C-alpha cells in the first residue's frame, strides 16, 4: 500500500493540485486588489492607487508563472504516464517471449 503524501510536493498530482489552489487564491487576491484600486481611483488617493497598481502587476506576473507551472506539471504527468505505459508494455513483451 503506498504511503500517504506528507507534503504537497510528494508527487506530480499533488503538486499540480497545490499550484491550482494557489492560482485560485491569486485570482481572488487580484479581484480584491482591483476593487481596492477602483476605490482608490474614486477618492483620488494617488499614492495608494500607484501602490495598488504595482501590487496588481506583481500578482498578475505571479499568476502567469503559476499557469506556466501548471502546464509544465501537466506535461510531466503526461510524460510519466507515457513512460510507465512503455515500461509495462516492455515487461509484457518480455514475458510473452519467455
């Protein structure tokens, strides 16, 4: 019986799920910052507006990085499945020859 994962990074699937959840949290933060930015614009709080624009920029960069990481994890998951299937086929072919 396989051991339970102790961290979100014990396998590709759990890492992918962690990155997905992190992306969702970032999207929530972006929405909140966008709302704060609209409020700051409405009351002409220029310094706060500039700071929130920077926060929004950084969160967007982070979101793009997380999306890229999810794609990489998807690729790794697919490659691992492909390699494991080939390994099973090679074993089956070897047993068929015996």
